C-alpha cells in the first residue's frame, strides 16, 4: 500500500466512562479515551472532532450531556467524522431511533408502522 493511501486511512475513536472505553479496547479499538469530568469530556471531544484523524467517534451519553447545545448540534450534523452516542449504562437511557439516525446520518426518512 502506498504511503499516500495510508495517509487517507482514518480510524475509530471511543470516548467516555471507563466501562464503555474498556469494552471497545478489548474489541481492538486502539484510540480510546477515558474521561471523568465534564470539562475534560468537552475538551477531548472537541479535540477528537477537529483532528480530522477519525471516520467514527463513539462517545458516551455522559460526553453528549457535557457538550453545549451549539457544539452538540454541530457534532450531530456531521458525517465526517460520524459521531455516535452510546446510551448511559445506568439511569435514563436516551436512545435514538433507527428512523431518527437514518434521517440525521443519511438524510432520508424511513416510514415506521
């Protein structure tokens, strides 16, 4: 593989609480980042998002809740990198429906029911 092609290959990053990050690390994801407070979560997410190093960023619900509405809107409307938020491990789970995810990521509406 040429070095030019290698430069275009991007990877996956995971950011969140220790339990979520450890699971992805065990699956072989190398770029994992544990955050313990909201300020750290915001800084790390902004750095990962703007680094242009990742195609996919998996972030926990804690990270999503830490972001300002403006930053969250910018991140949720992005497809490069694509950011997926994982539901919280405990407490209230804010799940995004398949239809909402398809609308956000692909720009298409899926009829349900």
